[in-house]
């Protein structure tokens, strides 16, 4: 079975798919229909279900796995799935939501094992204790949350993958620039985005929570560090330094950091975060682009198109 | 005794003054001298102490009250005090620092009494408890701190004066626009700037603390609200709302608010803060400007000069 | 009869409606139809009139009141009125345009009475005479014009409602900050937007006039003040001050004010205008939003969504 | 006699000079002195008058012509005139202020004659009448005012020179792009800057007037057009068009035009104004720069330095 | 035969047209169709070809001339051609692509003759040789390329028309401002945009080439000047000056010039380029606009609408 | 002998120093003196030479090594060297300019050896040949030039040090993100700044050349690549890719790159360049800052001060 996002016009479809979004509509002639966004691990596609009455609306809400037969066609330059047959799962079918959502390439358990190794390199006891305390508190969500709703690492375990990849880069940079405080930089990488497990709703149909909208993952994490320090009865300068690392990691005010980086480690955290996010986006965009062609415009990269060389 | 900042060229000086800043220098001819910034309640003036040896440097550091005899002269278009006689206080002289620093026009006790009345109008128990808890915690500093190092309310008890004046305006606006939640707006006014008692060093020779530079009064207060809620075991939506009020009160990212206002009360808090700060600056700048003339350029008002009408 | 903008999918319609806009079209199959925007006091809705020939085009232009029978349905996520029956008014039906357009909540006569009271508080005779002269000249339009084509107070008598509400706020602010010149601020509020009666086309299907586009309400009013002063033979500084109040009320160059405010009263006018416009937008947006939800994005508020608290 | 601005270090001075600015000061040693800015037609230079008592202050205010003997020296990288001898004019000396201020290269009478020829090419009677009316009203000042306080055409009759030069360019452009309305463009050139005769104080020691600061030459002229039309009882579209030409001639809001150009002639006026102002600045800056060198930074040209080629 | 872009709803069509773009689609009912953009010298129009099978897709690709019978209709406010009859050319029909694409009003040979005259006015031998060398190298493309893909001179020979028109304006400006170096300015005009013959794909269905996207016409031409100088063994300052003229002609960094103009001739080139491009856009936009009306919004003119006066 | 930049007030000086800048002046009393900027490997200091006649001016121009006796003093808050004795070198003294200018910590020969190793990892023959060709052409200057006039690597061999350090980082990043083309990234690092050997004047008293100002190192290098390819008869896509790498390495138009990065390797080059430049600045600024203190404001880091932690 090929992934739904890899098919071409004319290919036929006969597989399980997760309904990611489900909306009712009415044609210009007044006939009711449904628009479904259907996904598997390879990505998602839009589909129309014509002549959809109340029964269909009840049977096919978002979040449900269904079995679909149909064909891929072109609609105004975009691929669309033409549904010929659709049915809910039978009781004996065991396919689950987790089998149909995108996730990190490396299994989350393996990522977490690598991620954990970096704790052993943190020597400062205050930094170590605060960081471990917070990772333990949110460990379950950290294993499965995406790092964003779109753009980069926007899939299950994307957050863990992003942070682990950043730790590798942080290690290289500390080796090359030995004046950097390794403890601060590692802890900064680990803590900087964990607030996303409160800012976002979870790995499926990810949206911003009200708290995410009103406070943001940066402030949520600063408060968590403050509370961890209080609970652990730590009040050294490390608390302020870690809070500043998180606070400033978007680099400037316009990007949501109320303070620009004022520690050399904070400046590096900003760069490491950017490099890893951009490489994640570029890798995927270029993998879908023929040599000699440009990618589609990438919104999170200033709306640029990138060229895939022929050499 | 007229205030030091009200004198003109040729006026003679014979009064107590506080040394606000003290710096050593050397003339182009190699002679040592000291530059002193001297202040009383009316403001401050620069002075040169010629032929100042080690003895003088020891006797006249910043923060000390001295008695000065001298004369006001013009030096490159700015007034300067020419010191003819200077001496430290004698043991029997009782003048103190507090007699020589600028402070709010209204006595701080009277301001606090008015300020306290607004608590009675807050009906929501969660909002009321968190707000009272934080005010109690920082009450002592709130009585004496300025609201800023320069620009507006930059004198002793300026913070309390600013917040009390804002509460008056908040009351009027709630009366005129009844859809506003009075509890949220009052609590937002009260909490929004209290973090300054950690961001700034105190009422004399005010500077930013390291924590002030690295975290800022906005984030300091958000963490305080979080800790107050934890201590008081409150976890209703009010916590998030109060945190957002504080977080967004600078109005946009470029001004240091990581989130723009997303509550109508937060939007109003931004306006009330601006109006009160600007009226404080304009009142003082215009009081020093003749009718038919323009004020000096006011940096915090986009470097504008304001006109004092003749009508 | 409920308002057209309050109905839900499936509700039937049987009422008078004003045709706000009328456009001819042709289906993908080549059949002619008409798209009508229909409104009553509650708001407006789009409708399709299928198989609309030349007769229909002639009968149903914009600006006409019709009687409609039909049903509300969902079309691509937006409500649409499906017309089952439509007819022009019969000679004996007395419903008029004014019964079907949105207007200020408070009757315009009552608003004008309140508005007029503020003249009595203006003591300066030059300011008083110029202001009265201009209000008299444009009184008729002032009674009915909206304050804008969209965003805030964009309904009949919206201009008068906006100015009256601003006068109330100006009064409070003058009481709290007594260094403000009440005459200047009141006159500034009164005059600042009256140029809109030339900039805009009127209370129905409001658009910008050519003069509005090429000169703008700010410059139109400055010229009116100049002419009023000439006619009344007034040449005191008041003329220049009033012109500056109007000229600078958008606050900065990018917003269409060729001069930034350089009078403290002009600075306050800018704030008062903003507060009143924003409260008008927020009140309406939040009234359509459930507690715990965010409003739709509000373009004139930097495209922000606002949260409606549950407390 | 060479001009004062053409002298080099070591040259001696023995000539009449106009005191442009006069300020009292006191040395670091407490001795009184005066700083004079002295000028002739070639430019200006700073001078110090040491040991200047009350008598000197009385004798040498700004606006007075004096006779000076002295020498040019270098003071911190800038040229300075060292005064050895200074005296007021004797009754029999007939040199006047007008002999010592910079002015247009071409005599103002000759400029005005050329300027006047362009009126004959304006065919539209309304445009012609309004333009002539305003030029007549301000003719006297137009003959002598500068076009600015600094940067370009900042000398006596600079305004007339600027407008005449622009008319020549406007003529060429109308010849090359015949869809342009020659009447509108000529009238726009003529009227666009005449408001400067109210915005500025005059040809000597030019500063902004209060009205200039609060209203600006653009709005002043729009009101003048409005009044001229009223007086001449003209109310055709021409009035609006001329007002728009003046209103938009700074090209965008940030530059003080409340409306961007919306007539093709207004767009061209913006370009013609820019070209002529910049050529005036560049001609003078490059004339003082050796081939192979860069000019000093030119503030009004985005702080750029321009290169003077060796070819 | 009227041009396709001048027809109105209801007009019938019976003429040769060039297929500019050809896309397959499928209706909401699943039927295949084609969308064609068809053009002649007057402009282009969209058309739908219903029930288009594989045969049609094969017969009607972009770049082919066809004969069409049909009718103009309105589709959602835009004109559309309803195809009733379509057929490929017969062998005996001699109409070619060049008969159906837009091109400069003046024939390209006549433009080139005028363009060539300006070479005779360039006196500096280095400038003359480099300029002639490059024009000869790209002469063929210069005769036919457009100056852009859209906005201005975006038709066959538009590049040559633009440069020739700019040379006329450069001549006038050099006459009026004699300190300008005529050789530099003429050569700058001639060379500044020739890089477009590599940046763009050609006169038909013009798009950016990969090299155009990655390097841009500015850098392409700078390298060409460098190579021409090497080939001609010229190494005077003229090489650097010509490279700077080309490099800086977009005026500032944001517009793609890595250096702002630092020669007075470079500054003028920027203005001349702008004036000619804008007059080209405005002439065409205003020719389609009734007196008393505004043009559609013009993207390349800051999205402004321009007014067509009634006088 | 301690370095001149490490001394404190009161320390005496008795050493060789290089005159970096030499300027004549005159005191307020009219006495001639010279201002000298004197340097050794540790940095530079200002000095005054009083009563300096023509003889002194002749003896002590910039670029000369002298022997100085004197004392460090404070002048208006900055250190200054008070010269008590100064003399030119005697014929037998062998100290040279290279002994007194700052240079990279690692010897340039060692840097070059490391730098050269990276060539062996470039596999693509076209990229390899072009890169080697250009490095050979400019090898001599590459060994000694700084990377800038100020801010980062602004000392002898700074350019080579910067590029070598960037190559180390590029290697790490290619290891972590294997989709990157190592050849392109290495060649981009090597070529990106070599144009500085034409843009700047050399390792001593570094200033911009005229060509540097008018064309910039980016365009200079793009032309060099073009010429190298022509000479080597290479015309594959590699030429365009290398040119784009150099062209876009400042990241955006405002920073002098006429094209934003459109290759993933170009995007990474931008980051690597930034990281290495910033670490160079931060390392030096923090090394001069006590723990618990902030650095001075760093202009090239958005004018930020950085905090040196106490942990």
C-alpha cells in the first residue's frame, strides 16, 4: 500500500484513512455534500462525498478511521480523492489512529534514549536538577507532541526529534567554541520548547489552546522554571539564567521574545533552533522537488522558493 | 531657598545638595578635577570641582549630602554650578537624603489610602485574593519606588502615583463602557508595573538590576502571579487572564510584550498606561515652557516638541 | 420578525429586505443568475436568484426594498439565503429604506441633544464661534452619516454617536488632568471627523467620494476651518490650534496625519478617538462570541482575535 | 576678496562679515567669551572672541555686519576663524546684509522673468486664475525666500530658483510624455512650495515659524487654494485637482503627504521635485570634492557619500 | 476584426488566437474540461473548453495558434470567452505567433535606429567600446525581449522601447543639468537592463530562468561588463563606474541593488528608470479609465488607484 | 612589557608603539598640538603631544614606529597616554610594523595548512578547480588581510582565521545534516569573503577602497568566479551555484545581498558566517568583563550588552 500523499492522477485507492477534518456543504444546485480531509502517515488529501445526508454526517466525523475505495483526480490543479466507496471500521478491524498519523522517522523511544544521554553531561547541580524536574513532569507529552502546528516538525514526536537534533548540534558548537557554558546551552535547548505541550492541543489535529494563545510557550516555561526552583528550593543565579535562555530564544521582540539574547549561550540557542527548524523544512521540500526545479514557496522561510541543483 | 533647578545664570547658591553622581577627570593641562551631579527636590545640576585631589575624591562620593556655596553660570548653553565652597555635613546637621530627592506631589501615605480603596470594588474572589497577596508582598517597595529611571514618574513614590492615577482613569472608562470587566481592569492596573520593584534598584540613583535587564518587570510579575496562585491554591481562568493582562500591557512585541492584547480589558490597560505616562511628561515639560514656545524635544514622545498655546 | 443576521441554517425567511448590492452572473453551465446582498437593521446576507432574466435585472437593482420568502442554508461555510419567492413592494406597502438600515442604538435626536450640551462648556469665543459655525453648516449630514465605511460606527448616525461618546470621555479626562484646555479638546473632538460628510457618500451603501479619495476628511476640514475663520473674521491663534487638532488626529504620518500631535490636547484627541473606535468594534465582536471562545480576526485591530472570558 | 568659505588654514582675513549667530560662553577656567557664526556669500565659519565682556555682547548680536581681521586655523579638524580685530560698521560704510548672504546664482529678477513665461502656457482658465492669484499674493516673499532651512536651495531666492528649474524639467517631461496635462503639472510645480513663505521665517537666519511647525507648508497652501477659489468664485474640479497636487507632492505619508499621488501629474511632480533638489545638493557637494574622492556624508541623501570620478 | 481584449459581453468572436496557457481540469460533477488563456495583440481572455478529452488536450497545448468561434460572457464579474467552435490551423493558413503577441507601438527597427544614434554622443572611448561590445553581443535578443514579465513594457520589444525612451529623457536632463557626465548616464541607461535577456525566457509566455532567479539581471550584467573589459583589455576607472551604474540602478538594497547610488549619474539613472516605467503603466491604465473614474489598483505603483480628471 | 591596552591609570609606559593615526590640532588658547593613536598587539590608545611644531608633524606621521615614555591617565572617563618622551626609531632598532599590529592568535602558516586540508574533501571537479584557481590568485593577501575594518576578525590574518573556523563548523553541520552538498558549502565558505582583499586596503590602518565602496566584496567575487570559469573554460551549473552562494551570503537585501539564499547550502553559509563572527566578538567582549557584569554595548550585535554569569 503506497501512502495517500504519493499517488498520482488516475491511481486508484483502496485503504484505511483517518478523517482529519469533516465539513458539510451544499452545491450551487442546493445538494448537500461533505468535504473530508483524509490522511495516512504519508500526508493528507481532500475528498468530496456527494449526496451526503444526515446519516453520513453522523457516521463520518473528524477523528474516525474509515475504509475508502476511490480514485485520484485533478481539481483546479490540486489532487483530490474521488470517493466511490466509504465505510466505517468493522469491529474486527484493528487499525488505529496512531497507524495513520505522521510521526518522526526515528522511533520515539530511540530518540528519548539519545536525548537522555545529554543529561549526564550537565555538571552544574542546580541546572541539572531544574532541567530533570521539568522533563520528568512533562515526559509523557514530550514523547508524543509535535513541535508546531505547521512548518517544521509538525508531526507526532516532532518536539522530541527537534530537541534531540538540536542537542547534537549544540555539542558540536560547544566543542568548536570552548568559551560557551555547555550546561547552560544544553539546558536551554532542552527547556526552550517544552512549553509547547501546554501551548498546543496534542499530536492529532493540533491547534493552539486558549492558554497557548494568551500566554505562549515561552512564558509558560518561564513560570514552570520559577515554580520548579521554588519547589526544589534553589535560588542561585542559575534560575535567572535558565529563564533568560527560554525567554530570549526567539531572538527578538518581533518574534515573541520580550528580551533579546544577552548571554552568549542564548544567542547560540537562537541560531541552533533556527538551523534545525530550517533544515527540517528544506529537507522535506527539496525531497519533493526535481533537480533543476524550484520548491513551492515556503512561508516560514520568508516565502522563498529553493532551487534543487542538478549536480 | 529656591530649588537648584529653578535658578538662572548669575544666581548665587548656598544650600544643601545630594551628590547624585561623582566622577574624576583631568583637564587638558593635566590637572585633576571632579564632575558632580548635585540635586535637590527641584531637580539636578552639573558642577565642576577644580583641583580635586585624593582627599576630595574620598570626601565626595555619590549618595552623600553636602553643603555648597557657589554661583550659576552658562557653560556651552547649559547651566552649570561653579563651586566656590563645599563641605560635608556636620554631625549636628539633620538634613537627609529623603529631603533632597524628588518625589510624588501627593504624600505617599495619602496616595496609598486612595489606591487601597479600589480593592473594595473588586468582586471576583480569585482576582481579589491574588491581587491583595502580591500588593502585600511588595507593599514596602511599592510605597517608595519610582515607575521608571527616566521619562515619566521617575521619582520617589512615582510608581504608586502612576498606578493610583491610572485607577482613577480606569474607573471613568468602566463607567462609560459598561461591557468592560471592572475586576480585571483594576487588577491589571494594580499588577502591571509592580515588577518594577525588582527590575529597578530603588528610589535613589535608580538603575536596572541584572534581573531587570535579563527578565524584565513583565516576566517577573507573570511568575509572581503564577506563584501566588500556587500558594493560594487558585487555579481558575482568572490566573491566566491576569497573567495575560500583565504580559500584554506594552501593546506590541516591539515594545516588549510577547503577546498583543487579546482581552478588551488588556487593550484598555495599554491605553490607560499610555495616557497617564504621557500626561505626566507633558505636564512637566509644558510647565517649563513659555506660552508661544515649544518644549525641548521629548525622547519618550517620539522626540516631538510640544507647543504651549498663548490662549 | 427576527433580524436577517440572527438566523440559522434551516430557518425560513418571510420579510422585507433592502437590496444593498446587485450583480449579474452566469453559472459554469452558462445560465444567468443574480447575486444580491440583502439587509435589514440586524445586518446583511448573500442570496442567489437563479434563472434571472432581463426582467429580474430591471426589477431588482441596489437601493430597492423587496419582499422575500426563502430559507437559510450553508454555502461553503457561510450562511446564504435561498430565495424561493421575491417581489417588489406594492404601492400600499409603506416600509422604507430607513426601516432596513442599521443605525445607532440611541435615536439620533437624543444623541444630538446630548452632543449640543457640550457647546455650552466652551468658553473661548473664537473656538466657540468657529465650532458652532461648522456644525450648523453640516448639521443635516452629521445627523445621519456613518463614521466610516466599515470597522467602527459604520451605520446611520454612527458619526454623531462616535463624537458624542468621545465627548463623554473627553470630559472625564479633562476632569482628571486639569492642565488640559477643555475648550480645545472639546472642539477638536467635535470637528475632527465632520469632514467625513464630504469624504463619504452618505448613510446607504457608503463609499468614498472622489474628493474623499483625493483630499481626505482631514484636509477637507482644515480648509473648512480656514474658511469659517475668514467668514467670521477671526484670526487669533485659535484658528491655527484648531487646524492642528484636526490635522494631527490620526497620530502619525503613516496613518494620514501630515503632522504628529504637538499640543497635549491633540495627543489626547488621538487617544480618545482610538479608545472609542476600538470599544465600538470590541463590543460588537465579543457580543457574537461565546465565553471561552475567540472572536474572528478583526482587521482594524491588527488582525487580532480577542478572547471572551468565562468569568 | 575671496569668500570666507573658500579659505584654508593659515590664510589671513580682512573683510566684512555678517553675524549669523552669536552666543555667550565661559571657558573651563571661567573666562567669558563669545562664539560667532560669521558669513558672507560664500558660506559661513565659526569664530571665537576671547575675553568678551558686556560691551562686546552688546555690540555684536546676530544680524549685524562687522569688519573682521584675523586668521584661519584648524580646531579639531574643522576650520575656525581666529579673530584678531573686530569692529562695527562706520556710518559711512554702505555694505548691507544683502551683500553678505548667499543667494541664487542667477539674479532674482531674471529668474522671475523666466518663471513668469510659464503662465502663458497654462490654457485652462480656472487653473490659470487660481495660480496667478496666489503668486500675486505672495510675490514679494517668493522673490527672496529660500526653499528650505538647509539641504537644498537654502539661500535667498532659492525658492524661486528651485521652482523655475523645476518648470524647465516639467516642460521637457511634458514634451516626452504627451498624455500629461501640462496645465496641471505647471500649476502644481508653481504652487507646491509657495506655502514655505509662511512656514519659514525669511531669507536670513531662517527658522520654522510656529505655524510652519504646527501646520506645514503643504496644508497652508491647500487652504490658500481653497480660499482663492472661494474669492474667485471658482468651483470646478480644478480646485480639487490643484489641492491634490500640492497635498501629495511629498510622495508618501511618512514624508508628510497625507495622500499619495493619485494623478499622473502628481506622481511626476514628486519626481521633478526630487530630481531638482538632489541635483542642487550634489552639484555643490561634488564641486567641493577632488576627483577620486568621496563627498562628506549628505544627510538629505540617506547619509550617502558620492564619488567624484577621475574621468 | 477588433482585438479580443476590447470586446464586451454579448459580442461574438470569430478569429485567430494564440494559446498562451492551457490547463486540464475536472468539474465538480467529475467531467473533464480545459481552461485556455487566449491572446491576440490587444490582450488576453480566459476560455473554458467543456467536455475536453485526450484528443483536445493533445491538439491545444500552449504556444499554438487556433481559430475560435464563440461569444463573450460575464463570469463572476470577469469577461470570459465561451467557445462554440475551435480548430487548429490548416496548412494553408499563414498567421504566426508574432501576429498575435503584443509588442511595442513603434516598430522595433525604427526604435533600434533611434537607440543607435545615442552611441555617437558617447565621447569616452572606454565607455563607448564596452557599451558597443555588449550591445552587439546581445543585439538579437535586445530587439525582441520584453522589459519585464508584467507591470511595464511587458511585451515584445518592450526592453528596447523602454531604453530608447529613457535615452530621450536622459538627453533632456543632461541638457538641463550640465554637471552630469553624459557618457556615463547614456551608457548606464543602455546597459542597465540588458541582463534581462538572460534573466527572462523570451518574448512569448515570459518567465524567469533559473539563472534569472538565482543571480538576477543586475549581477549578470556586472559580470558581462567585467568580461567585456577583460576581452577588450580595458582597465580604466570606467569599468568600475559602469559596473556601479548597473549595480545601483534599483536605488536601494530592498529593491535588489547591493549598493545605493554613489555617483550623481547613478542617482539620475534610478529616477529616469522609474519615471519611464511609471509613465508606461499609467498611460495604459488611464487609457482604460473613464474621466471622473479611478483606475483599478496598480500593484507596481504601491497598489494605488489613479484618478482620470474630467478637465 | 605589558600590552598598551591592558594598562591602568597611573601605569608608566616605556615601549615601542606604532602610530596608527596622526592629526594636528590647536588648543582653545591657540597652541598647536598633535593627537596620536598609538598601538601595539594588545590594542590602541589615544595620546596628546603638546606644543607640537612643524618638526614634530614631519617626524610623526601615521604608519611610523616610535619609542614612547609616558603615563596612563583618565581623560573624561577614557584612558589616555600622557607623552613625556617620544623619539623615532634609531637605525639599529629592528622592531617592525608587524610586531605591533594585532593578528590572529594562531600563526597564519598554521591556519593556512588547516585551511588547505578542506580542498581535498571537495569532489566535484568544476567546483574544486574554480575554488583553487581563485585562492591561488589571491593567496598572498588572504594570508594577511583582516576580515573587516572593525567588529570581528579586524586584525592581520583575521580573514584566514574566520574562514578556517567556519570550515570547521561547516564540516560538523554537513555531518549532522547529510542532505547538504558538502562541496558547495565548503567552496561557499572559502570564496564568500575573499573579495575583501580588494574591498579593503590591507592589514594596517584598514579602510575601504573606492572599488570596495562602489562595488563591494560580494560583487567583486561574483565577477572573479565568472572570469575564473571563462579562463578555465568551465560552464556547468556549478558556476551559477557558486556565484549564488557568494551573492546571497548576507542573507537579505537590506544587508547587501541582492538575492536571498535559494539553495539550502546558501542558507547554511549565512548561518555559519553569523555564528563565527558573533562568537569572535563575544569571546573578546566577555573576556574584558567581570563575572556579574555586562559588556559594553556591542554595535554589531544590535547594540546589546551581554551578561557574564557568575556560575
